C-alpha cells in the first residue's frame, strides 16, 4: 500500500510541473500566432517603386506624379489631403524582416532648376523601395491611383514638353547663349545749314525822304526755323536812341515811330534768336522833307454811336484821310477836332492811348437807358451812377461804362495807338454800359444784345 501511494504522488508532482509549462507554451504559441497575423507587411506602391510609407509622408520623386499632384489639378491636391488624413501610417516593428532594396530606375529631371538644386543639396533624399512583387492577399492599406484620361493626357504633354527641351537631353544642362546685341545706330547729326541766322524784313528804304514830322515803320523777324520773334528779340535804335514798339498791327509785325530831325536820320535794326544768333541790317538813312508836301496814304470812315443811353447814332460815318504810319489814335483825335468835339484821354497818340470821354454842349441832355437794357443791368447788380449832360465817358450812367471801338464790324481788344488803319476801314466808336455786353462785345463773358 505504501509503494502505490508513493508512485501516485510522484505522478501528481510531474503533472503539477508540466501543466503550467504546457499552458505557458500554449499561451506563447497563441500570442506568437496572433502577432504574426497582426504584423503589417509593406506593400509595393504602384508609383515607380515608392512604398506606401513614403507616399503617405508626401514624398515627390522626380518624374513622379501621385496623390492628385498633377499640375493644374486642384482636385488632385484635395484627394491627397484626404488620403493622408484617412490612412494611418503603418507601424513597423523591430522584428520586421529586412527587405532587399531594388534598383531605382533613372529618371530624367523634368526641370533644370530642380536638377541644379539636387546637385547642390549636400543631403540626398533616402528612398526605401518595396518588394517589386506585391502580395495580392494584403491590399487593405495600399493607395491605388487611377488618374483619369485627362490627367494622363496632361502628364503625357508635360513629359513630351520635357523631352523636347534641349536643356534636359542626356541629363545635361545646355548653357543659354545670349542673342547678339546689335550696336546702336548712331543718330545722324544734321548738317548745319549755311545760314541759321534770323531773317529781318522792314518797309524802310535807305535814302528815302519823308514829308512829315515822324516816320512810322514796321519790322518783322523770324528765326531759321520760320518762327516769328517777339518784340523783345528786336533792338531798334533811331538817331542813337532805343525805340520801343508802338503796336503789333498783325502777328509778328511790330510798329516803331521815329520823330524826324532836320536833315539825315539813321535807323539801326538788330534781331537775336533764342540761340543767341544775331542779324543786323545795314544802317538806314532817311531825310526829313517839307511837312506841307505830305500826302494821305488812304482814308477811313468813323461813326459815333450811343444807343445804350437812347441817343442812337450821335455822328454818322464820316470819311477822314490818314498818313503813312499814322496810328488810329492820331486819326481819331484829328477827326474829333474837325467835327467840333472835345475829348479826354489817357496816354498819348504814340502809345498807351485811351479815350476817356467826348464832349459837346448838351450832348447827353436827353440820354436815358432803355428799360429792357435796364432790366439786364439790375439783374447783373450793376451799380448805377450820375452823368454830365455835356460829356459821355467812363463811369457815366454806370460804373462799368466806357468807349469801345470796332473795325469792319469786329471788336478790337487793343488800344487805338496799337492799331494802324488801312485804306477803307470802317470804324465805329460805341458807348457801352456794361463792358461790351450790351453792344455785342461780351468782354465779361456775357452778351445781352446789341443796343
């Protein structure tokens, strides 16, 4: 009985030691089996041998386009972002078997600037290649790229463009030779004309005899371009004294007056252009003859009108002769004197002449402003004034009144001493109450009518 008891106890001890060990081995086996099933195997990325792990990190190799990164395809960029967010990066354990890398195919760089950057970058990009043959049973976490036909066509066009680029052939960069620059054609320098000096014209005649107390003459000067020179460009002297312009009868023509001395008189004319070139005419010598033998050069008609104050035409048009070089101011004063009028003026007949008033006994005794004209004056806030029955002139009736003159129907905006009449001129002397607005002149920009 004792022997059987010992044997039984011994067996119980063995089972007691073996069973925990067996359970431990079984547990390890189950654990190892589960671990084998959960182990992630790296799958081949369809894009030129780049594995899924690298793709999820956003790596772009030369010549590769994936994850919607087709240039100009905004939808592709959105696809890549969504893929990177929804597909977790696989975990690789230390026990993962080592993978023998396969050679990476050589790809011609698409952009020469990228090639230069790669050559100068001291840190090369490490690419881990997946096995060339994927496991068909494990495709769960593999990104499948299926570019549309449109994307393939675009990629094909881009690759074709790269192949036709001479800078990318054989992986070599062809230096760009700058286009030859043509030497600038020198601007031809125009040959200087033989005569670039101003030209001067005058109505003076050397050696002439003038039967008058003065000689009015005209001077016109132009530069070699044909531009008229101003009065400041002219230097005119008579008997050694500098003469000033008395007026501009027409554009570029200036009038000068020399009071004649007995015997010979000299006149010198000099013109200077803006570039400093000067032309001096030979000295003119003229002689004073008998004033009694002076003959008129023509005749004009002069009328005096005051319709603005209800007097109508005070003096109908009458003829009067004028002499060579005589200014209108001189002709008018001779006319007033012969017609029995008095006058007041500023300046003198040779320059700065202004007719202030004309007078004659009772000339304005019956004057009255027409009512329709008065309405315009009131609407314009024109200040009214008193007047003398024997005079008609500036500041009479209104503070804007005065005498104006017209030549051949045209208002003349120059002083009478600056105008030299021509044979047959019709001159109208007219009285205005509001700076010409009532006689059709409109000096203030207003024209009410013609009274």
